[in-house]
């Protein structure tokens, strides 16, 4: 631990340069004796038994899975690592970038056979046989054509566990992972959330260990610890439920099943933006076909474990340009932000897109690599994001475009300045990483993919139209209440007002059909009420009652802590710009590219706050999570600067601050006190549990109804939005996802899922907000109850 890092003083070098032994920098070594069996040859030779295992019928499940994972991930990572080593200059960066290349290769191979074989008469191109042969062939081509880089010779007699820091990091990381699996299993079986709570506490301890021992542990050990902590937090959420649990992931799983069912991805059959995301169609289909993993395990385990590499990539990208303490804190801030462990496990397509974005940032910040090659690889990785997730692509392109414009203006102003030092003149002559084609090519790829190639750009067009209307002074609806947390403005719309808007919108949409008698009469709708129900809070615990007894309102305390955390993230991130650029004692001195890209990211966050439709179509919190790729080091720098008064205790205080943020935002503090809505990763109650957690009773009801409709040959089902989200893979007949009295049709089956059946409450998503209301069961009195199992009912 150096005094310079401890005190967070200004680093005199323009960018810290790690040593080869510390960071694993790739340098050609002299006198390396090649082994008899060359590494490249050994990898290619291993493809033969793996392919045989894949093609032999009824091979053991364990061997089948290992062979498939080797073909999809193991072998390509090793082969791509040599290619990446020519672009980036450290061993861990090459390995991490190779993972991004591997994921893109898996998607590209599946897309290639899916496109090329049907015209040749192959109706099912995504079979196990075809994907195995195609994957092996692609690896052979890669192994033959890809360049190979020399690796430095390892010191003799130094095993893995002899490396300093491995044992304590492995102990805490392994404990966190075990608890993160055991905790959800207990909750899924109706037990308490104590084990999951302990898992989060262990993760907080692991973060503190990494930060306090950062100068003594090698960087690979620190990154392994980061990965274990990130994976543990993600698994706590992703493993909840016996079935697919969450919001977007339900629809993602549906399109995966559609591609898998026919063993053919057909965008023409379902022109939905979800179906255009190869990260949730091609990639999971390849994993399923080449392994023995269950369908749900791919979305609940494999994709989150891939995404868990993203904080490691954030660390690696920041470490290229900043001291180790700033890099570690940047990665921890990325993990601590609540969207990471609350929502990202339910967004498989964005998990893969963020993984590729992290790889792109590593390439961008590694300034010692060849500039032209880095630009090309950066654009290729952004092309992978285009194939993985549309919204991430649009935000990245917007960020880069704003950054490019700011850079041009900055350089123009600098050239016209009269009082410029020699240092500033040299800085003006520095070549920017961003050029016009680095911005234009990804934008063109996004337009082509969403336009003529998949015809899935309708949502983007509607959003742009709404944005243009709002900017030009047209009619603009209120945005999501998430904007109330933003320092750029925005406010929280009362739930009762949202409910009135929702009902008025439904009445307007169904007016014509109501006049023809297809919907309930207006008088009948006005005769019933749909009162808004507040989100229930947990009961006060003993600690909460003690605070309440001394006059401290626990609900107000919990709400205040959340509001303060949101304010802290934003204020410190913005203050970081001032500290990093102008403060005399700063732990991080950014170059021009970093400043302009971070400003571009902030402009996108501000745009999402100020333009309501953007906060509705794409969550503001997800936009901020994406922005942390760019401005996390500024957030870390401001934190160290604000705590500089503590001297040698600066980093320990920063550890305490980060641990407090994690424990509060993950739900540990509210669970210990009560008086706040429960969070799904720790409880079997709360809003997320009510609307996203699937139950066996409603699945049985959906299967019964689907069989009845199959016998009748026709019929329309109505259910609420979130019951439909949980059951959409089972409801194969026409379904309307709304049961509000204003939306009820007179000729439909009405399916009420577990939450409406047991609580009488229905939740809708409108205007970017969740609104729960008491359902008026009287509107169903005129219908026959034809099915009931205690957890779901069906009316006709």
C-alpha cells in the first residue's frame, strides 16, 4: 500500500503503467523453449474428442456438458486470447477481451448456419449436429489463421495457492458463492432469507478485503475476488423461483423457446425487437444444443455468470488509466448500484451487451496498443452489441456521437486560445481515439439491423417521434417516477393520478368496440372502483421498534437513505469531473477522450430525465448503470478527494462507505429494521415477488385453459399484464394482457393468477410506473367460474 494511493494524491504520470510481473503485461520473452506439443496444436487436437462426444447419441450428461462448454467457451477463449494479445497489452485484458470475442463467435456461427442452410434445403439448421460441426469448423479455421503471441515464462515452483492473497480471497469468494446458491434455494422452498442476507454481508467483507489489501495482492487475485462477489450478488436474484422469474427475462425465454422449438430462428415470423437480439436466441440455443443444461439454467445461471465478468472489465478498463485504488472502487461502484443486482439478472440480452461494452472499454483505454487495430476491434465489439441488444446500442451510439462533437469543439477552442502552455499544445496534437467512422459505422449497423435486415425498428421510431414531439413543443406525457431521483429534474407522479390516466386511456382505446357491445358498458365500468393500493412495507423488527421508540421514523429513515444514496451517486460523479480535471490533489488525471466520453454519458442520462418518453421506454436507472462504464472513475476520484482529510484512513473510510451502500441498497438494512418494501432476493414478499414470481398453481391453470381452447379451436383469454408475463410461454392462443374493467371483453375467458386470486390486487405498468389497485371482483359476477385450484381461477 503506497502513501500516494492511500492519501489519494495527484499522480504525476499521465497514466500509470503497470509492471509486467504485477499486471501480467504481455511482452515477448527471450529464450522461451516451446513444449513438444504446441499450445495451439493441443487446443485444436482437443476439438476431436469434444466433437465425438457431442455427436455420439446418449452420451453421459456430464461429458456432454463439458464437451459443449469447451467447444463454445473454453477452446475459443484460448484461441482468441492470442489475437487479443496483439490489441491489448496485459494478460488479463487479453483473456477478458477473448471472452467477448468468444460470445460473438458463438452468435455468429449460429447466425451463419441459420442463414446459409435453409436455402440449401435444411429446414432445421440449429440442431445439435449442425451446431457441433459448425463450431468445430470455425475453431479450426480460427486456430489455423489467427496469429499466435508468445507468453512470458512463469517463475518455476510457484503454484496457484502460493500466490499472495489467493487463500483469503478464495475463502471469502467461495463462501459468498455457496451462500448465494443456498439462500435462493431456501427461499424457493418457503424458508427465510437469513442465508441470503449473510451472503451479502460476506460480499461486503470481500470488497473491503480487496480494497484494503490491493497493494499486496496481485491484480489477477483482485479480479477473481471481484468476479466471485459479482456472481454471488447476481445469483441471489437470478436463482429465485423454480421457473423463469423476472420481468424482461420472461419474454426473452419465450423467444428462445420459439427458436429452439423449430430449431430455426425466423425473424420474419415474429418481428419483435426481442426476437432480433441474438444474445437471447442464437446464443442460448447453441448452449442448450451442445450441453445437457436445462433450459432455465441457461438464463438463470450461464448468462448471469457471463455478465459477472463485466465489473472485472470495468476494473481492467479503469486500471489502464488510473491507480489501482480508483480502478477497484470504480468496479465496486458499478456493482453496488442497485440496478446491477436487482434488474440486470432479468435482462439477458443486456447482460451480454454490457459484457461486450466492457470489452470495448478495455480496448479503448489501453493506449499502449496499436491505435488503428484498437479502433477496428472497438467497432467490431460495438457490432456485437448491435446483435445483442437494441437499446444498449442506441445509448452507446448517442454517447459516442456527443463525445465526438464535444471533442471537436474542445480542440477548436483550444487552437484559438492565445494563452496556451507547451503542454496544452502537445495535448492538442494528441490523436483522439474517436473518429467519424468509429461513431458512424456502429450507427449504420444499428440502422441496418433494425431496419431492412430484421424490420424491428418500430419501437425506436415511435420513441423518436415522441421525443421529437416533446422537444418541439408538442404534447408530452409525464415520464417515469424514477426521474424523481435525478438531479436534472423530474418528479414523482402520484399513483392515483396515474390510475386515472390509465383508465381514461383504456376507455379511449376501446370506445369503438364498446359501442358495438364487445366491451362492458360505460355505466357498469363507472359503477365500480379501482382504488390504488400502496406497496406494503415489512413489519418493524426489534431494532426498528427500538428506533421508533426513541422518535425515529423507520419508514422515513429507509426512504431517506435511498434518496440520499441516489443523490450521492449523482453529485459525486459530477464532482469527480471537477476534481479530476482541476483539483491539485487528485488520484486520477483523465485524458481528453475519457472526459468527453464521460460527458457524453452524462448528457444521455440528462436526456433520459428531461424527455419523458425515454424514461418510459428505457429505464433511467439502467441508463445510469450503463453510464457507470464511462464515469465510474470520476465517482471514485471524488470519493477519495472528499475523504482526503482522513489521511491514512481514507481508504478504510471509503470501504465503510461502499459497504454501507451495498448493505442498504441490497435490502439488508431495511430487512434488519423493517418499515420498507421487501426485496425479492431476500424475501418471499414484496412487489417484485407479487408480480414476477411464478407459481405452480397458475401454471396448471394456464395449461388447463390452453388445452380447452385447443379443443374448442378458438377463443380469447384475458389476464393481467404480469400474470401473462409469467405464463406467456404456456398461453399459445390469443391473449389480451389486461383485465381492467375498461378492457374486459364480453366474450373472453378471464384468468386470474396467484396474486390477484389470493390478494385481490392487480398491478399494471403504465407511464414507466408500477401501479397496484384493488380489483373489483363484482365485474366477474355475471360470468361462470369454470376453474379454481386455490392459486388461480378462470371465468367464462
